[in-house]
């Protein structure tokens, strides 16, 4: 199960990375064209949506790798079992928060789709950005829940 979730998270992160590169490319092209007085129309729309979705798609990979920031000033001296138990509880809390955010984004996607909202210049439908971010947070929910269960098992064995 870990291998499958890790692979799925890697794929999501690669898509997120591609979106980041798209944002960088559009920004650079717009700046270069702006020098000659012809900036790219709607560049900020592409950058905004790409960056929001990219962040959401990269979070599960960080979760599976244990790469999120951990402040352990007060817990560093706890026994292994205590640290694993606390880590399991915190990751379960992260899973819960990610689930709430995923539901809110999915609700927002439906609202944007229902109202047929689009960006001003390029007429990109807003709902797709919300929906893609919701998928990233849904995957983050699953990965955080999985890691919480893993850490709970480690706490019991320690």
C-alpha cells in the first residue's frame, strides 16, 4: 500500500512541478514581452491557477516522504513510543484538516461550475482549478491518514 501511495504522490508532484514550470515560463515570457511593450494578456490568470493547483498536488508527496516541517523542541526527549504516538495523532489531525479543505474546494468547484465563472481575459473556467486542488487535497488526506496509521503501529511496537 505504501508503495502505491508513494507512486501516486510522486505522479501528482510531477504534475505539480510541471505546473510550476508553466508558471515560471509564462512569467518569464510576459516579462520579456513587457520589455518591448507587449505583455502576455492573462498571464496572471495562468500563474494564479497553476500555482494553487501545484501546491495542492505536491503536499501528498511531502507527507509520504515525511518532509513537512516538524518542531520538536518540547518532544525531542520523549521516548520513541511517545514520539510515534504524538506523530500519529498530529498526522491524523492533518488528515482531518486536509479532508475539510478538500470538501470545501470540491464545494467551491461545484459553485464555480454552476455559476459558469471564468477568468477575465482567457475565459478559463474557475472550477477546474478548484477541482484539481481538491483532488490534490483528497490525496493528501489519504496519505496523511495512511501515515498516521503507520505511526500508530510503530507506537504500539515501540
